[in-house]
C-alpha cells in the first residue's frame, strides 16, 4: 500500500530509512512519471504492507513527514 508520495527522491529515501529503522519493511515500487505542459514530473512513492500502513503513517507523521502522507 502506498502511504506517501513526494517529488524529492531524497525525502522518499529518508522516509524509507526511518521506516526500516523502526522495523517496518518498505516495498520497492516503480516511480510514476507524469507528462505535463512544463515537462515530465517524477514522483517517488513510499510503500509498505497493508497491515503495517497505520503504524507507518503514524511514524512518518510524528517525524515531520505528514504533508507527504496519502
């Protein structure tokens, strides 16, 4: 289940590292591309197992990443 999305690869990596450190494994997923008038936009997703989603969202929210949660 995708729990967060950002345009910044570094932020996605930090969120994933935080989750892994808390023993919440992340699922690797393909990054999405969106073609717009201004060019191509990439988004980076943070994905975990459905049963870990609530704990993962809580952890990210408590650590300043609430604005990226889905």
